[in-house]
C-alpha cells in the first residue's frame, strides 16, 4: 500500500478513538475539506451535551463569526441529545445553518431548499396551531423563518455566494 504526501496510507480511512470513520482533514470556516496538512479552522467537537441555553448561545457566536457549518454541528448535538419533543426544533435550526452554509458556498439550489425546509420546521414547531408551544429559549422562531425565506429568495434571485457573517440570523429577537 502506498502513502500520500502527508504520510497517510493511500486508501486508509480516518477513524476516531472508537474506530468509527471520521474525516480528519482540516476544514475551512464553511466546513469545506482542505488538503491534509493545511491550516484549517478548529472543528466543533461532536457529541457534546449542552443545555439548550448553551446551544443557543454557542450557535449564535458561531453564526456571528461567519461559521454556520459549525453552528449546524451545535444544533445537531442538541437534536440528537435533547428530549424527543424538541428534536424537530433543533433539526430545523440545523437545516437553517446548513442552508446558510450552502448559500455562502454558492450552492443556490441546496441553500434555498434547506433554508425553506428549516423555515417550515421551526415555524411549525413554534406555531400555536402546531403544538401550542411558547417561543423556546427566547428564540424568535417566526423571525427566523422570515429571515430564512428572505435569504432563500435573495440567493435564487442574485445567485453567487452570500457573506455568511453579514447574513447571519439573530436567534433571539
């Protein structure tokens, strides 16, 4: 078996300490893989259990820094570790962050689609008709849905990529 210039065996898969396949390549601020050995942005650790409040605060900090891919990972942890009745909320928030990621990468179709899917999920979760739930953890779900739909329209209308930091949503009103 040969090896790459980084010394990694050709065809070998990156694995974590438990033997699960994990891509260890460095990534840029939008989560795109960079070549082995390149300087990348520190990745969010996976599987971190946070309180909902911590998830909202950490995700907002990442969004404000133009790192929606990393915010998506925080929302994904909340979706996987949180109570069953909140999973659709956190999944919808993760979709919003991934939609912004795709829009920032210039993926018009994927960005608009995920932004709209996430908007529908958070709007349905927070609507009185859906389950009579209050706005969770101080988040403005109606405002997030409106932000996502507006961004989806802009992405489709103008094409290209958006500035993730400049177009980051405010999770709370």
